[in-house]
C-alpha cells in the first residue's frame, strides 16, 4: 500500500512537473527596441521620476517596438510594440535598495504581429523596475509576476485566465544610476535589450506541484523514521 501511495504521488508530481516545464519553455522573446526609453527627474524638491516610452507622435501617443519570436506553443516570429496612449502618465517612486515602483495612470498596450496578422494583444502593467548600483542594466518585473491581461490574437489560447508575465531587461546609455535624477531636471536614456513573455501557470498546476513536493517529503520522512 505504501509503495502504491508513493507511486501515485510520484506520478502526479511528474505530471505537474511536466506542465510547469512546458510552460517555462513556452515564451515570446523580445529583441532590442528601435526607440529609447527616457527617464527624467521631476525638478528640485521632488522624489519621483518620469518615464517616456519611445517615440511620441504629435498627439502624444508613445511607442517602443522591435522584433520578437516565440517558442513552444507560441512558436512564431514577428514584431512587438508597447505603447502608451496620450495622457497616460508613467512615474517611478523609490522602494529602496535599487527597486522602484512603476505607476501608470492606465495600462500600456502590448501587441505582437506578423505579416499583418495579430498574434497577441494585451494590457500591460510594468509593476517594478530594478537597477543595481554601477550597472547599465535594469529590469522591469524581475519577479515574473502576472502583468499582462491578454485581450486577443491568434496565440491567446496558449494563455490561461491568469494571463502572462513579461520581464523586460533594459540597457542604459551609461552606468549612471537613475536615482541620481531625483530632484533634478536631468534625463537618462535606455533601450529594451531583451524580454521574455510567458503564460502564467494555472493555479491548479502550481498547487498540484507544491502538494506533490509536500506529500513526497512526508512519505520519505515516514520511511526513514524521521
């Protein structure tokens, strides 16, 4: 009976592990952006920063864009864009230790297209930005939290109701830390150097994976008399 129980738990664990592994291999990889992000101080006596995404048109709509490709269930290639509609204010407030909260007045628009076909669209929240001292690299959403609500596209079925998690790595024009912009009117530019968009696992899959680990640990402890 104990052998059967252990075999059953192991089987469930392997199934959950397979689902988690397949999810990790299914992603859309973003390439370098053709436009700059611009970080700027808000002036003397202020503690926050402003962020402008890419090039802006006369109406104030701003956009970053570049090439991308997908693997696994998202196998594809095309172009991505991340855009902010006119009036969408994006600001940063320090959380300490090189981490910043990104505040948006409304979600950004994410789009992934190929030869006129819409592969994926969604509403994006950048959530956080981190930059280590002396580094030219920064990361939006380095914890891979769910931050993309999928709204449509040919690849939308690969995403669960939990949506997607988009991590973006940016490369600054120098190794100056954006914290030096606080209280000034100075600015610092960066580009997207890479990004990874993955479907967020179904809550049931994560729960099954965790339960499998717990049950295996319990059975092993009983067998070893711990």
